[in-house]
């Protein structure tokens, strides 16, 4: 059976020593795709996140050989179709990078492997990265904030959480807040900020929270996705997110074996809507949660969890009849409230068209500095200005839009 060690050894023999320290994670992704544990498209996304991947391809291209390794580069040195032929035992790995057309033909799997199930293919799709080519909406109400540039405030909380994750053992954190308080947006910010180039951020917006952020692996689990309501679906999803091979069948015992043996760098699993999992998904039982707790020490403290919920995990576990000690491993808890005046003003001032001080003060008063309410009122004002309106009817429209969100913020606060 093709292993990541086989692929890494083959790459080492073809590459200069300065690239060798970066090959382990690349080899793991290639191996997972070779055995069908993740789809080629999923492999594309994960390989593109590896800082050393382009240098590796360019070095391989220098010694391009039709009988050995085949790599083609797109225009202007961008990576094009990538075919790695005969790396080990005649296996062919075929990927598309930067949305170039895929090489004709399908990936050839070792004959001892079966193609992944429909569930595995569905779950193999990664959390979407922010699209750098699409314009970012100046104000967003409803969907979570996806791009770090559009996220404002919470810096003290961000600093504290990254402080828990910068050294081993990684420590676990809980983010509590009422619905619509920005928990999911904060999780996405943690997921993306350290990997977002400075030129894609606001002036003076930090992205240097971690030393060697490329060493970290992140998995975002949102339990609103009903495909994660079954244990096997959840385990497959996590393994795919870690670029680890998915065993068949993917039982809890085999999952633990794969993660214990394959997790090499610091890893953070973000768990959103944990209350949904505990209250509505009976297949996610205490055995699962106890096993996740067990994993941290087994991988040398390189695994941490950040959990988001409207209540404490111990409270949720008690209310839903769970007794797993997993919910006692969270040593830091923070509660999301309104933004500070400075943070709220920074969000308002991000408008592409400046607002008057009178309108700014009115927005602060009506929103009570809750970010979702600021977003709604700023959106209404900006649309009014762009439409050429000179009256204050936008305020009445904004108040109407706030009503449902205000109720969500006060129900569990």
C-alpha cells in the first residue's frame, strides 16, 4: 500500500535538501489523494495552502522526465496541471491548481483500494477560503464574516486564544455568546487570519499571532451541517481536514489510530454550534467525546479545541444527558458582548463613503455596540447614500430591520 513515507522518500531523492523539511505535510496530502481518501479537488485546496508546494513543483519541473515525474507550469510561473507519474509503484496523482484545467483521465488508485463513498466525497469538500478576487461587501448582516479584512473588534479575545495555541500543550477555549453575537465569525477569523497575506488586510491589522503559522492544521466543524450528525461522517470530515487517510470502515478505533500515528504538527479543531450536536445528534455519544479528550495527550499535546456555543459546554452536556469528561478540558472561557466604543467606531468608519458624526452617534446609540446591529444600520445608511437619498428614512428602515436580531441578542444574554 502506498504510504506518505514512500512519497516523501521519493520527493527527497528528487529535491534539494533545503526543501526536505517541508515535504511531510505535502506527502500526506498526496497519499490521501492517491488512495482515494480525499478528492483531487480537495487535494488541490490543501496543496495550495502549503507554502513550499510551488517551490517543490518548480524544482521538479527543472528535471522534467516523461518516464519519471511530470510537472507542467501555467503562464507566468503559476502552477498549472500537476501530474506525478511513477513516484511510487506506477501511481498517478493528478491535480488542478489555481483553477487550471485538469489533466485528462482520472486518478489511478492502487488496486487494493476502493473508491470513496458518496458520503466521503460530499464531506471531502473543504471549508471555502475567502475569494481574494471578489469584492468584499462593506457591511454584512446575516451570513458570518468570512474574510478577515471585514472582521472588526474582539482583539483582546483573539490575543488570548492565540496565546493558548502558540505553545504545546495546546490549550482549549470556549466562546460563549447569545445568538447573532458573532461566534461563528470569530471562529472563521481564527481559521483564516494567520494565513491571510498582509496586503489583503486593513492597515495595522495583525496576522502574526503565531510563529510558523504554516505548521498549523485547522479544521472547522459546524454542527448545523446535518452530514456531521453521524459519527462516521464527522470522523471522515475531520480526517479529510487534517489530510490524513480515511480508513475503511471509518470506525472510532481506526480514527484514533490514524490521528495518533499521523498528527505531526499543532492542530486546532474549531467546533461551532456544539449545542446542536449534543441536543439533536444521538449518534455523537459519550464514547466519541471521551475519545476526542483522549487524543490530546496521545499526540503530545499538539491538538487543541476551540468551541462556540450559547451556553457553557458543561451546562449543555448536563442538559442533554451527556457525562463525558471532554467538556471539562476547557480551561478558558470568554463571553461575547458588545464591542467597545473604539471598535464600534472603527467598524462604522470602514464605510467606503464616510458617514457624518451625527449618523455615527445615532448608529452607536441604536446598536448598543452589538456588531450585527451596527452592520445592519451601516448597510441601510450606505445604500441610502448610494441611492442619492437626502432624507432620514433609512433610520426608520433600519429600526425595522433590527427587531428580530435584537430579540436573538437578548434571549440568551
